[in-house]
C-alpha cells in the first residue's frame, strides 16, 4: 500500500501543474493578504521652543490586512493600487524614559494608499512571474496621541503631517492555476513627516521624521 504525505501531494501538484497562461492586456488581478509596514526610521531631535531635548523618536512596525487591485494595460505592464486596513504604530522615545513616563511616547495611525506601475517579465511558460515597479504614495496620518502617562507629564496636541512620496517594489506571483496565484512583494516607500506638540503649553516639534518603511506583503490573488 502506498503512503502519501502532504509533501508528496504538494510536490506532485507542482510538478504536474499545467502550463499556465501568462498575463494578458485587459486582465484584472485582485489580491488579499497581510501587509507589514516596518519603518526604517530616522528622526531629528525633539525640540521644545529653542531647546533641544537631546532625544529623537522611533516608530515601530505594524501588520494589517492588505488589499491590492491591478489592471494590465499591456501584456507586461499593470497599474496597481495598494490599500489596507489602517496601520497603528507605537512611537517611542529614542532613549529610555526621558520624562520618567516609560519609553512609549504615543501612537499614530495611518493609511498609505500607493499607486504603482509594474513591469512583468511575463514568461508565458513559467508558473513563477516576477515583476518590478515604481509608484507614488500618499500617507494620511491621523489619531496621533500621547500615552496617558505622557499626557500626565504635560505632553499634548501631538500632530504629524501627511506625506507624499515615491515608492519602489519587486514581487512575484506563483501561479497555482489559470485563475489563482500566491503573491509576495517587498516595497520601499519614502514617507517623511514632521511632528508638532505642546509640553506644558510650550510649542514643541520634531522637524524631520523619515519613516521610510519597508513594506512586506503576502497574499492570495485571483485573475479575471
Ligand atoms: Ni525619506
């Protein structure tokens, strides 16, 4: 009696998978999955009035549901829109506990819709379809808030500007059949902002915050 393991079933499926048709002009692709925004951040120091507090801030990673729609304007080129449920990132002091109120400064929520033009190498015989792309991003930043401990320490009115910038990515589709595929992509987005706040009524700012995240997406896609 023949024993079949999951691995041999998967292997057999991959080996015997029919040659799939590559993308064609006019195809729509819809994908859903998980998107992680991992800031590669750098910031200038926090100022209150003219005084440099000697500390910067950092922005943590967050993962959300990612949705992605693309339309092929030629056999090789698609235009893709990346959307997602809102990302909420912890914002931390760049050093431990400067106000004696913990490392976490507050949190911000953002939506980073991105429109990208992708070029597919589009080998018609391949199940593996890599692509590269470049695009534009607009990041809406909202719900900025200090932690209650920082509120108690006199920090209020946190506000971060929205950002407009370029993005670049590479990715690949692994075709399961003519309709379904698995997609993975790595994207860099230039997200720059500045923060303003008040400390016991005095105006404060962080003039230059480069969030510049790496954005990782893994999803399941459907072509129609
Ligand atoms: Ni930047």
